[in-house]
């Protein structure tokens, strides 16, 4: 209190006496006569308290000094008496190395005093007599061998030693142990026992007539009770023990005998086997991550005991009672310890923690599995190795595992082997398994597809296999969607791997197609990679292409063309005044206030239907022009209806093609429309395509202004710079291109580490661009300095486009790992994050109060800018469409894969929904009705190529138009023109005409 110069303190009335008695000697105070809700305000005075505090400090220092001196003398006496010294004569019993299977190999020197309690306790525990026969199962390099030898020798029992050549032959070994020599006590690793096979274990080792009296399993995770019970023959009386320990506290530390009642029970038991109780002289502690001993919950095992200490590596002296960390994790429940796994068995897979021993345990319980092992190959692939009882089909195993395991525990690959490799210590040989897998991959015959029909057949087979569908399903319907058929993000990764293995090459963009499209669309996407020279696709929609509507406009040329007189933006100017329109009714108005009157854009009583991200000079409401039939007259302004007066009997609209421009391949990107304030007639559309070509097209005529070929496919939508002189676009080759808007010349290229499908957003206050990449990062780029200001690891692929919010100043990003992040745009620091649990393909959308985003689980999610979820609205299909808000921010519009377009209010309540004829992937666009600028219309597109014009208030259909190809691009509307890309390789501009203008 003194250090922070505390002046006032509120104290509860009931605590006043306690407060004054505790502090009266240290400080002076008086009470202020303000009382509120049982609280009293104290004012503190420190001037007179200094002496008291100094005295108190002196007393405390004195006491501390006494404690230190006392501890020093105490430590000196302990050092003399309470240490074990390796240099003392007859101290050591033996020296060995740890195997290194659970970490770095160590040299361990074991004193007599450490191992002796094990031998004494096992003699009693197993009731060893001179009639017993113990098998020396462990090699002399493995410390359990010491226990086996000296338990037998100190009891007068027989010790059976067998040549290694016999040990490797399971059937021969079983015959020698249990028929010839009648072994009564067997201490072994679970792997060694599994090598006999379940049939031999049941018929010989754990049969009713077996000679085996005691079976002690240790050195690895104990088998599940289900597996253990399946190994026992009827009438078997063998005592079975779980023993646990580490070489650093040689040899065993705990033991637990499985009760007969449990072994004989016919009920299925999913409970793991507990580690049991400490052996003689052993202390067992479970500590949390802070190092505190716990009685309940999960933590790491520490082992020790007064004399249970060894010398590890270069240690000369060790304090008696030293506790060693084991690297093994357990959970303690009601005083019982249950093994969770080793530290190095805990992996992070698909964003979730997984103990790989869980997969082994579940797989081993399957009836067809003889034995199995799991490896985390190169820390990137989960491989399950299986020794099967009979001819096993991998797909059957995958289906069975999916019944019992979470998706993140399903292996990437199943490898069938004849026998499990094991080390000389009887444990699974992981390095040998990795070699087996490498040989397996290298020995795979090169797969050559004989044609498109075979690809279609095999794709259907993989689809059924990954989703666990019945083999009786002869044909997967062409319109089947992966997520609607039981798929999820983890299964999609497996299908991706299977497909890429099938075709023998990587398929860019396939993961998104799997998650968002039908099996037919996935097939067509793969065709473009595998058979690039064949234009034909296996698609009904392409097979039935209809002719384009006749249009007076000449088809725009695809050739590169540059006319300086028509270009809207001057590269030499410092600042250009312009309006930029992009998908989702987003408008960016820069330096336009003095040109608004010139353009006929008067501030109106109606709020703009566009989101104005910001205006450098003034943040103004901007009414975009109303729709009318002909756009040639820039001074034309539609009459505005009386405010609040409904439009009755509004005539329906029609769409007619104004122009189309060939882009060479599919156009999935959405258009960016730039309207210069000085010359509206030179408005330009910027858009890229799968042909690698980025185009600038005259909005009114469709003439190509320039065309630039980039390094790979373009699905990213363009974004304009603060000055208007540049546009930014992402590319499949991992590059972010900055092009001069005047002629398409490459100004700067920034390299990420994977494909860039995200579209950039620009901060008009700083000029910085923000863009995501499939390399799981978001980047802040300064194009004028040509540098990366910061980059942030987002924990998942960033497919969607970032969204910038002015107040609070947040950048919102979403990942395919299901994370929504709020980021400080200046520093790149995460402000908050929320896990939605499923991939986020939809881009976040900001409004004054909330941030909204769609999720593939079919929910539209709404959050405050502080990260609190306000509501969620559920649809019947995945949401890939990004939300779009009206200017009033009272409604939010979006599409879903369930074929519907939705309108919700900001409380998350449905206002209306409209059923289209296919999935809605694109983002809707809100604009004014030409008859009354108070009435809003909505433009939307479904993937079957249909464009829908709806009344935004009611969802009533105004017009529908079908393009001759699929549509994943989002529409943008300016004046009476709708611009959109199509998968038939064309960019379209359509005129919207009212009934009177047909």
C-alpha cells in the first residue's frame, strides 16, 4: 500500500475491526463520512507511518537472516548424512543405458540400496518358492532382468534362459516355455506377449491348463481390459499384474493385481487399468504443471524414495529421497492413478491434443486385429500398423475406427504387416516401423489412370470409403455434398490425401472444393489438373450450354489493350478521387466530397445501402445512383419517393446482357469496380480468372483496357490502394501482386509460403493492405515502402478475406481451422479469438455493433467487438456465402448451401428466406430500386448460374436470369449494371431494366 501511495480504501463494515487491528501499528487513517451499501471509505496518511514501517522492515530482515543461517547449518548436516555418493566402496550394483525409446538415452548407475527393495517385495508379492520356474524374458541390458534373476536366485527357484534364436519364433517359444519347462512366473512387456498372437495366448499361455501362475506386464502401456479378457481361456486362473517403473529409479515403482472379479466379468469394461500402489521403499507423487503435488486431477508422475535413487549420467552425489520426473502423465481419481501416456506420446493433431496410444488401444480391441502399433511419422502423419488375424480390408478398419474414435484420432494410413518389430528390450521398435512405412510408400506401384471414367469410379470409391458409406451404394449422386454426407474438415483432409495419392500429384485448391462443392464439381476440378489438355468436363450444366442472349454490343476482345485517354486514374497524381465497389455492397469513397454534386450524388434522407469503410477527408453518407435503363447520361438522377411511403404495384425487372469478356478459364473472383470522380464514364472493372489473367475492362463498353498474366490461377478479388494508383490481388503461386491500375504493370510482388485465395482489404487511414494466405498467416503490407509491416500466425489456413472495423480499430480474420480472430491492425497482436469448431470459408462482416460470419456447420454467428457471442442463426446447410448488411444495419443477408437466401434482423431473427434452385455460395449485394430509392433490392447468385433480384424487405422475386455456367463469383451493382464472373470463362455485365424499359 505504501509503495503505490494508496490514498483511499473501501472496507466492508463487517471487516472494519479486522482491518484496523491488522494495520493500526503501521499506518494512520481517518474515515470519510461517505457510506454506501455497507462500505466505509478510509483515507490513509503515510507521513507518520514511515517510522513504523522501517521498524517493521528491520524486524522482518532480522527474522529472514536467522532463518537463512538456520537453513545453512541444517543443510550442512544433511549434506554430510543425507547424500548417496557413487565413490563409496560397494555402492553400485550395476550400470546400464536407458533404451532411448522414450527419450534421450542416459547412463544409469544403480546402487544396491535402490534395487534390493524390488527383489524383496516381488518375492513376497508373487509368493515365489523353490518350485517356481521364472523365465528370463528381458535381456541383461534391460533392468527388469536383474529383478527376474535375483528373485529366482534368492528364493531357490529355477531361472530359465533361452537362446535368442528360439525367442524370435513365437510358436516354438510358447512350446519351450509352457510345454517343456512349465514356466510359472513371466515378467514381460505387452509387446512381447502380443507376439504370440491372441490364439496362442488363449490356447496355451492363458489357458485353463497353463503352468503360468503369475503374469506381470510392464515397460509399456498396459493392454485394455477388453483385450486382456479376450486373451484368457475359460477357466484360466493366472494372476495378472500391471507393473510400472522407470530405469532412472530402477526398476519397478508400482504394482496392481487385476481382480478375478473383473477378469471373469462378461460385461464390457472401458475403464483403463490403474497403476496401483507403490512398491517397498518407493514414493510416488503426481505433480501439476506448476510443480505442486496433487491428489485429484492430471499431472506428471515423479518417483523416488529415501534409498530409491540412482546416479544419472555424470552425477557423483545424489540427495537421498530425490524425486525423478518420469515424463509419464496420469490422472488421479479417488486416490487411484490411471496412465494417460508419455509426454512424447501426446501430439497436437488438427488443433487438438491426442495421445496416440488411444488409437492403438481401440484398434487392438477390433476383432480382426491380432496386434498393432502406431507411429507419428515425421511428426505429420499418423500411421497404424496392423497384424491381422485374416485377410483384412483397410476400408473396413477405417469404418470401425470411425465408430469409436474422434475424427482427429483416425489414422492417415493403415499398413498391414506380418509381425511387429521389437527392440532387444521387448518394446515396439519405432524406428523399424518408420523404415517399414518408408519402404511401403516407395514400393507403391505408380498409379496411372486409364481415363476420366476410371477417375470418376475411383473418386466415388474413395468418397464412400472416407465417409464410411455402405458399399451397397452403387453410385454416389452427382449433386452429393461432402459436408452434408457426413464429412467434416478432418475427413476432408483424408479424402484430399487419398485423391492426391490416386492421381500422383498435388491438386491446388482441392480442399476448398471438397468442403464447398458437389462430388461432380470435385471431379471436374481434378480433371483440369490430371487431364489439362482436355477441355471437356463431365458436367450436365456444361453439356447443355445455351446460346447467349443476342446483344447489340460486340463481344469484348480478350487481347491486351491499353488506351491512356480512357484510363481513370493518373499514376503521377498524389491522390485520386474515386469510389470503389466490391462484393457484399461494400463501397470505399476516397476524396470524393467535392465531386459528389458533380456526379449527382446528393446526401439524402436515406442512408446509403453501401458500407462506407471510411473517407479520408470526411466520413459521409453516400447515396449511390438509382437504377435506370440507360447509363449514358451521367447527370440523370432518379426521383426519390416520399420518405416512408410504400411502393405499390412495382413493375418487375428484366436482365439483358450488356457485354461479356472472355477470360480464358473459370472466373471465380468477384469484380472490383472503380468509378473516378472526375470522369464517371471511364469506370473500370478489375477481375482475374483461372487462366492466370488479370483484366481491366471498361464498365460501360466491355472493352479490355489492359490484361496482365500472373504466375498461376487467380481466385482472389482485387483491392484498390489509398491513392488509387495500384490494385492488389493474391495468386495460387503464393505471391501477392501489386499492379499499376493505369496499365497493369507489376509494381511489387510479395511472397507468402502458400496459395493466396484471400482478398485484401485496405486501411484508408494508413494505406496498409491486409491479406491472408494458405500458409496460415495474415500479412500487413506497405506497398509504398514495399515491405511487410507484420505477419501473424493464425493457427489455420486463411481462405476468407479480412475485414477492417474503424471503431474499435480491429482487423477480423477467419481460418479453416474454425478460429475467428480480432487483431490490432497497427501491431498485429491478437485482441481476442473465438473457436467456432468448424471451418470458416465465409468472410467476416462488420457493422457498428457487431461482427457476423457464416460457418460450414450451417450457423451464422454474431459477436460483439469484445468477442462475446450474441446469437447464432441456423440454416440447413453449410454457409460459404459472406454476410452483407443494409446501410441501416438493421438487416443482414446471406446465402446457404441449403439453396436459400436469408434475411435476418440484428437480433438474429428471420425476416424472410427465399428458395433458389441451387446452393448459394456468392455474397449478396444490396442496391436501390429504380422506382423508389427508399426501396431496396438484393442481387444474389446460385451456383447453377442463376442471378436473382429480390425485394430486400420482403424477399419477393423481381427477376431471375440464367448464365450458361456455374457461378461462384459475387455480383456488384453500379447504376443499372450488374457485373459478375462465370465458370464458362466469361465476365458478364448485365443491364437491369424495369417493366417500362423492356
